[in-house]
């Protein structure tokens, strides 16, 4: 399967045609958060619930370790749209939104559901300027680094921006949505996550707290498969061959990189060997990092991925399991209980899989790592209930220990 064939297939699946004009993908403010693909971001729109919910995917990452970043639009019953977690408002993205505006009404509400997620926060100001009638609501305790600046200094429209009320019944969209705010004080700032429940479609929107990893690469990554093929190789001497198996292999290895940073199945190539291989590599351009390929995968990498994926289960990313959520286990579990009290049938996350078919009990099960004696959900098979492997968590655990030793982080609280 070549890139062009994949692109055509995706267009048919989406029922829309991505722009073929590179100027429509331009994002001139990429330097504010310099992540791949920098100043050139493509956008894919997908209808999740007919005439009701749409996702908009772009790509972001480091060193070709790329994952989707996602915005969700929900149609309001009285007309108009609510936007959850804006993405880069490129010409292509705005055109795709305006196609919905023409049919369903203007953008009325824009929600920033995090206080710490810079990759989400950076787009709110530019996006809101493209839709000047929308009210902007933000999660509490917004902060910036290295200086804590007012939101208006960060590009948020001062007269239209306000903090989400703690009581969701006070929000202007309360008749159609409920929400629950998780707000953990980390000392130098807060970690906030606003889960939003759209009652009519029985859909929960989350930012970073829950993910599900698909077996095959998300469609947005297949528009330009180079990063997938880069990571599908076993060494620098192997040529990049574009086929479905290599795209899948590259995606699964990218997932291990993105979630574990340094999974147990990864070996670092000695520096001398790395440079020797680079001199013999078939690709030695800037795009291929001049042939440098500083790692090798053990044969166990596929089993490591299968354990991580757990047949598509919803789970909490390792960095949150170790560094963030253990700072307030009771607070997190209370929040998870609130979300689990809603009668939902699917979850839309801002990263990885776009539509997670899961019920409240399965959502709650994902936070069992914070409990001393977690109950086992009957909704999942034995494979889906397996915890993440300790050897894969080792690098992040060592990172945590280093941060605690330097006084940058505090030790985890006792499990509940």
C-alpha cells in the first residue's frame, strides 16, 4: 500500500477531502511549542455521532515519535457548536469547522479542559480569534512557566474568557452537558482535567486522563507515513519500505516510545556502532537524521505492546500513573467516581484512539492502580485486566526518584 493509495482510502472513509494545498496546513506560530511537524499541520475531521459529534485530528511529537492531538466539536440542541480542546487553527482546520458552522450554527463555546497541557493551551487564543462570538471557558488554576502570566498576555481574549464554574449547573450549557473537574496542586502549578459528559449522545470527553491504544496507526498519521516507516526499521542499515505491516509495526513502536519513553524491549545502540551504521545507511539526509538510528528492539517488543494495549482497554498513561495522579489518590478516585456515575457508552480522548467504547465501570477500573485492594472488573478479559509491566515502568520510576531527590517533585501519597 503506497502513500497515495492510503490517502485516497482515508478520504473515502472520512467522507471529506483533506486539502492538497500546503499553504492550508501552515501554522506560523509553531515556535511557541516546537513540536513535529512544526509549521505544517494537516487536519482530518471525522464524524463520531451523526450530525452531533465530530473529531478533528492533527499530529504532534518529537523525533518522529508522533501521536494524534484531537479537538472535539459537539452540536448544541438549540443550534451552534461547543469546542473541546482546540487544535492549531490552520486554514484547513478553520475551513473544516466552518463547514459545520454553515450547517449547524456558530461556535458558541470554547473549552480549555486542562491547566498544565501546554500543547492544548497554546492553541486557545489563536483559535478563539477565528471565532470572535464564542465564549471561552478554562479549567481552574491556569499557570505558565517560567513566569505566571495573565491569560490575556498569553493571547486569550480578555473580555470573553472566564473560569469554568466549580458547580457545573452554573455553566450556560448545563442543560446538555455535565462536567467534573480534577484539580491537583503540584506545588509549582496544578494538573487539571475537565471531563465533560454530553448527555444526549452518552459521550464523555477527556483530555489526558484516559487513553486507548489502537493496533493500527490512526488515520491522521497515514497521510504522511514517513515517521511510521522510520520507526519500523530494526536498524539504520534497513531500507524504509512502505507497506501495511511496516506502518503497523512503526505505530506500535511509536506507542511504546510515547508512553514509556524507554520501554524494557528497547536497547540503546553504542555510540561507536551508531556512527558506523550511519555511514552505511541507505538514507543519510537531514530528514533521516543523517542515518543516525540510536536504538534496537528486542524480539519481545511485540509482547510488550500487546500488554500495553490490553486489547484496546482504556487505561491511564504511565507518566500520569507514576508522576501525577499518586499525588492525590483520594481526590482522583472521587473524581473518577463522579465520572463513573454518568450513564455513558463511549469516551473521546485527545490522544491515541479517537473513540473508546467503554462503560462507567470500565472507566473506573482504569484508576484501580491507586487502590490498595482494587476490585477486578468483569467487563474485561484477564488480558485486559493485566497491569502494566514493572520493567517497562522502570525508566519513569527512576525519573520520578530523581525529581523527588532534587525537590522538584514530592513523594507519592499512600494508596487508598
